[in-house]
């Protein structure tokens, strides 16, 4: 029971991170119908910015952890969203209206560009940081001495994700930007006829997705303490799986899918085998796409001719 | 596309252009500020860093200038663009070539390759400016550029009727030419392997229009099935080759059957997942596949049963004894080269011929419009499945060759990167164009082999290339995308080309 509870906590933490990345996939897919293959690498860029910002702060002698966290959060988010904006502007916008695989191929190219750019400029070896936030509280204790730990870091991740998700839901449901975004999602041409600036809305979609991925990058940096230029690949695929599982195009679905994928991964490695946990994620992707392509919360897609 | 062309053709006034260039430079500054400006360094106790701020400054100035240069050409001032870009390019190139005291003062980047990129970009701007000047108007550079590209591609494709036999003749005589030392033949063998993989994937991506990101899985299946048949059962290469192809093809069917109902981009991700799954299973199923160490001592190929050995056991033949020539270790290398060349040409011939069969036509039709195909009574699933299986089969052949050439296989050789390289070859060469794929493989695989300092930048260049090709010529550099058959023969009424 205690073991189960511990895996549950770990799984939820992972799931929160996957969910934040998955939102970027699902939003972009919802609005322009492409798989942003470079999104995983945007997340990796966020993680690297977090590492670099921590190193600089350490050099400057900032030891007060909350201040450092806020500064790093802002730096990573802002710079990562700049990357998201640029990628859309450079690699996707010129391709609107091109043949249907063109944006995907361009996105794959962009993914190579980003990961190799980081590899060349920062080196191929992985970067490890010392754990900054240690300790936690013991939730329950079993008679044979197995503590169920909820670390402060996990709490920070939960709270941040919750705050971001609330803010994000409000943004989509209540603001003019959210309205424009939903309008573009339904019918881009009609929205532009009614005075919605489609280009700007799409750009902002990428910026928001990248910002959330940047936060996820910071969380991974803190949680695992190790980043390298290739982490975006696997995390990207898993987050995409989460988006598909939840129903691509659906925002609550992305979060739900992320949490499910995190839980599956945690329980799979807890109870079956650690080696096959990535295979499990891929298998889920394939199974969902075959048996329920619309995901858990998605709407069926009608192909118009 | 039209809207974009109009937007580009509209002359921009100088202040706007300057403002935009400064904006581009600022964005480059933001993007590079931390990633390039701060290099994290591992020391013994903790991560520390060194700074590279000059590179950041130069990078943003360079981006601003490049934007300004393209803007000048686009907005009808090609002369200014030509002069400016030539000045920058020549100055940079001369400093790089002759150096002297200027080398200390002015060389923007630490890495010579990046410094040469500056020259390259300046050159591209100069060429575009010169072209615009020759046309005399300087407006509408982008659509004219596409038309120019089309013209070049068309010329090239006409020439390729001549070029292809020449290339093949060169490939066949190559090992006997004076400059072909062992290393050269080795690289040629490697390039031919990728040419074959490219042609195999071309059947799936170029003809049938299915984006397969896990092609390396079939390569792996071929390599492992050959290794296992040969080491566990002791079968010969020529027996294993068709077996490996068949197994890879059945894996193709196995994967394709459930997923081919999916939309194009979902299919891409699922094939990617499949490729990774195969690799992970190869790593973790250690008692069967040897785990991360793979399978060693895979038998080397023999000349139809006659081994390449210096001292064959008493009473058996060896290659040099059979032909009565001096023993040389190069015989095997050259034989391997011919083996892969033959396999690759077989792939090429096969795809040329199958394009003219009903199934090949169905692939091309399916690539263009799936709904219409369905309405015409083509079964999309079966048609796609055939393409998948045949592409997989050639991947399996190439995999067997890879295993026999290396002498060992391990999961390390079958990462996503490998799929990506093969896909880049197909995309850059022009989906559907056989000569284009061959040339792309020569450039993308062969050139980095000889210029080692470029190897680190290889994937970066592939990525940039893929993005640029998608923007400039989405069907590939050399593709003109003529259908293999047409309703109205040349000279008759041209059907209106369909909007992509």
C-alpha cells in the first residue's frame, strides 16, 4: 500500500510535467492541424536555459532559493517562448497552404536544428546540477519502516502546475486572446474575415506552448538534476502520446493524458520492469491511435473534401 | 502562396527595412544570449561557465545584416544588396584565407566552419541580387526563384537520362580507377548502402506518400535476422538475404496493418514509436538478441560459397586461388562494394519498373488524393500495405548487407538518428526522384566522410536543409513531379496543375 502510494506520488509528478509539454502539442494541433515535432526540443531548450540561469545565479552568489527560482523561471520561460515564436515564424508560417506533409518535415528539420545547435554550443555531455531543494514530509509510514515521501520539490511542481493550468484555462475561456484562439481553431478563414488577426493568434499559441514547455524544462532540471541535448526527443514523444491519449486538440485532455502517462510509467517501472517503460509508452501511443484515435476527450474528426 | 508573393513583391521603404532588420538582430540576440553566450563547463565539484559574448554580438549583427540584404534584393534595390553582400563576403573570405594581423582583430566566431557560413550566406545574397539585377526588375524574387528552380530541375531531369548511365558506369569501374584506394572504396560502399536505403524509403515516402520515421526498424530487422540465421543456424549469406527481406517485409505488414488507416502525420509518429520500440526490445531482450552488446562474429560474405582467405583449409578453394591471382585483402572490400552496388541497382530498377505497373500508379494516385482513390475503387489499406512491405523488404536487404559488412550488429546502429538521415536523403534529393536521392546520399554521406571537421555540423545542416527545402521547393530539390503517365500526351492540352 505504501509502495503504491509512493508510486502514485511519483507518477503524478511526472504526469504534471508531461501534461505541461502536452498542452503545447495539443494547442498547435488544434489551431493549425500540424504535429509540432520540434516541441520536445523547445522543452529541452527550456531545461538548458534553466541550467545556465542557475549557474549564473550561483556565480553571482544568489543563495536565497525562492528568489533564484523566480528569476530562473522568468528567464527560462521568456527565452523559451522567444524560441517558440521564432520557430513558428521561420519554419512553419511560410508553409501554410503547402502540401500536407510539408510542415511536419519542416518541424522534423527544426527539431534537428535545435538539438544540434545546443549540442554544438553547449557540448554533448550531460550537465548535472546539485539538488537545490531537498527534504520533504513523510506522509505515512508502514510498520516495516517504508516511508512515503512527498518532497518539497514535488509539492512545488504540483502547485506550479495547478496555478499554471488554472491561469491557462482562464486565459482560453475568458480573454480576447482565448476567444480569438478558439475562433481560429474552428474556422481560420471565417475568423480572419471577422477581424481576428490569425497570424498573431497562431504566433501567440506557439509562444504560450513554448512558455509552458519552458516551465516543464525548469521542473525537469530541478527534479532530475541532469539535462542533455537529447532529452527533448523522448519527453516529446511521451508528451505527444499524452496529448493523443487525452484527445488531441482538447486542453483538459492533454493534462489528463499527461497524468495518465506519468502514472502508467511510474507503475510500470514500479511493478513490472524499468527497462520496458519506454516501450510501454510507445505501445500506448500505438494502441490509442488504433482503437480510439480521438482519444479520451477528443471530438471525432470529420474529413471534409 | 499568392498572398505571400504579393507581400514580398511590395517594395519596402528603407526605414521599415532597417527597423525590421534591427528587430531580427534583436531576436537573434535574445535567442543566442544564454545558449551561445554562456558555455557551461564541467569542473570537478560543480558546473561553472565561460563566456562567449563576442560570438553573440556577431551572430546578431550577422542576422540583422542578412535580413537587410535579402530585404534590399526583395524590395527592388538589388544593386545595393549585391555591393554590400559582396563586400562582406569578400572581406570575410580574404581574412579567412590570408589572415595576417586582421585575423586577430576581425574574425567573428571561434569555429572556422561558422566563419565560412558567413561567407556562404553573403554569397547566396549576392547571387540572388545578381539574378534580380539581370532580370532587370528586382521584384517578385520568390516566385521567380521557384520558376528558376523548376527550370533547373527540369533541365537536370532531362540531363539525368544521360547522367544516370554515366553515374552507373562510373560506379562500376570505380574500384579499378587509380585514385580508388581502400578508404575510397569503403566510403563508396557506405554511400551505396545509404543510396539503397534512400531508394527503399523512396518507395514508401516518395511514391506512396507515407511519411515513415521508423524505417531503421526494418534495417535492424534485416541485420538481426541475417546475423541470427548465420550464427545460430549457419546459413549462408545468399540464403539469408531473401529470408531477411521476407522477415523485414512481414514486419512491415505487421506494423502497417493496424496503423495505415491513420492520417499521414499520425502515421509518421507511430512509425517513429515502432522504430524506437524495436531498438528498445533489441537492447532488453538480451538472451535472444545479445542485448546492448549485440551479436558478434557474424560470418563475412563469401564469393558464392568461396571464401576470401589467404590460407584456406586443405582441399577447399579460396577466391584468389580460383582466379589465380595474388591474395589481397582488398578483394573482399571490392566484392562488398559490388554486392551493395548490385543490391542498390536492383532496388532502383525495381522502383522504376513498378511505377509503371497498376500498383505503382495506385501509389502515386494515393499520394495525390486518397479520397479520390477510394471513390475510384482503389483499396487504400492494401495499396499502402504493399508499399510498406516492399520498402521494408529493401530495408531488410540493406540490413543484411550491413551485418555482413560490419561483422557484428548492435542496437547502437539503429537509432532514430539513422532514420532521420535516411529521411533527410529522400527529402533533400526530391521525393520520387531516383537520381536526386543518389546525389543527395553522395553529398550528405560522402562529403562529411572526407571533411571530418564538417561532421559535427552534419545534422544541423540536414535540419536547416530540410526546413529550407520545404519552404523553397517542397517536393525536393530535383523533383519536377511529372506523373509517370498522363492522360494528355505532351503537346496536347495541358491540364491545369492542381494546387498543392
